[in-house]
């Protein structure tokens, strides 16, 4: 297998002291139909002990971003540029051998579907033990002991006997707990959870999220939670990045994004989210249209074909000029041509009453 085409970066870490710092990351995939701009210039920071949520519709570039951090884009035609600094180390300049050493030990991932992530022919306990043995020089009996302790910590009953069960012996929630045990068994510094609760019922979902939060805080990990569920983000995360069409269109702390959102796409996500805390008079309002093609990204603002407020901007700027991601208030950045004061007025008068 060839290596991805990577634009190498400065050898000094950025001035920001964030534990994980992603700067102007681009991940493009050349295809017979054209260049797929899966991630097109995203930047964010995550500190240890904090949880960042990355939200957006399917195809917005969430998972591709996490895979770039993990160093999984190794195809010979993949084009990657930007900066990914992890604990002062430049991941995009790291070799595959160095990334293999980091994956599973310092950077761990929880996948969406634990049934496909766990090997069906091997016992659950053995798979977790193997993840521990790869990065620690211990005996198999010691690894088994650590694994049983970890299974107990994630809430699996009778962990010593369940160690020898196969994945199909576990329920969906139990399999996801086993995946969390595997991800956290080496006390990683960074945990990436890619849609970890999508296939679970609401009760189990809440338990898994609470477990993930508690264990991540206990080992002081930085956490990236990738999801399309804003309810999950509200309950779990400290800050949010909203992605659309491979780009970050809004980011800020949770309270800002839920109570003072300024980007029309974020308004659309909030409007399509069911509310259980009060009686809702109007029906949910889906975002009209379809997500953009990442081969033929719309000119101007990437959201303009689906935006209800294009006519609020003079001079066709929305369809001809790409908006910059600008700070509108402290730690709150928005990519939109509508002036900040007018965005706040639109939200207060037209959007908020219907939420």
C-alpha cells in the first residue's frame, strides 16, 4: 500500500497550549469523478479532561477528521495538509510505525458498531487482553487480571466468567461497554468516540455516555465525541464544532451553541431536534434540500443552496464569496455573511419562538 500525499509542516508546535491542536486540516480523495473534499480546512483544540463534540449530517466530514487524527488515511492518492499536534508531537509528520505505537495506547477509539468492531471468532476478554499486551510488557495472566478489572469498571456483571464469552453472547449495550473497556484499558490520553450510541436504546445510551464521561475524567483524557445527535452533545460535551460540507461552520462552548447560535445551519439542526422538556405546538422543521456533493462544493457559502436567509445578504455574496470563520464573541466563531447583529435578531425573533 502506498502512502498518502502529505504536505509536511513546521517542526515547532503552535503557540496554543492545547493538548490536541488541529489547524487548517484538509483531507482530499482524488476519484474518477473528481476531487472529493471530505475535510476542507477545519481547525479546533481539545484539552485533557474536556470533551469536544463534532456534529453534522452524514457526509459532513466528521469521521474523516477523526481518521486523520488516527493516521488511517494511508491510501497512495489521499492528499492531506494542515497541522495535527498531539501532546507536542506532529502527527502528520509521524511514520506509520510511530502511529501504530500511539494507536491503542495514547490515542484510542470507540466505534459505532461494536458487533463489527469485535472479532466474532475470539473471546471478548482475549481481545481486550491483546490490546493491553501490545503496549505493555506483561504476562498473559497479568493482562487477564487487568482485563477483568476493566470489565468490572465498565459495569459488566460477573466479569471473570464473561471474559470467556464471545461477542454474540453479549447484548448491544454490553458489547459497547466491552468496546469502552478495550479503548480505555491502556489509559489513553485522547479518546475518540465515533457515534458510540447510535444503535442503542435511549436508556442504555444514557448509561454508556455517563460511563464514558466518568472514565475519561478519571484518567484525565481529552475526548472527541462524533455524533449527529445534539441531545447527546448537550448532555456530554464542553464545546462543539458544527461541520457542514467538510467545513467548520460554527464552533463554541455548549451554552453558546444551544442558546446563542448564529449560523443558519445550526438553527436548522436545532429546529429538527425533538424537545421533551416542554409541549411543542409546531411540527419539527427539517432542513430543506440535500447535503452538498463534496466533489462539486457550492460556490460561496457551502450552505447557500439550503439557506432560507440568502436574501438577507446583498450583492449575491452568499453564492459568490466564501465566508471566513470569524470570532463573533469570545470563543464563538461563525462562518456566515449575515452581520452578527442581524443574525442575533433573526434568531431571537424568527428562530427561537419555534424551537
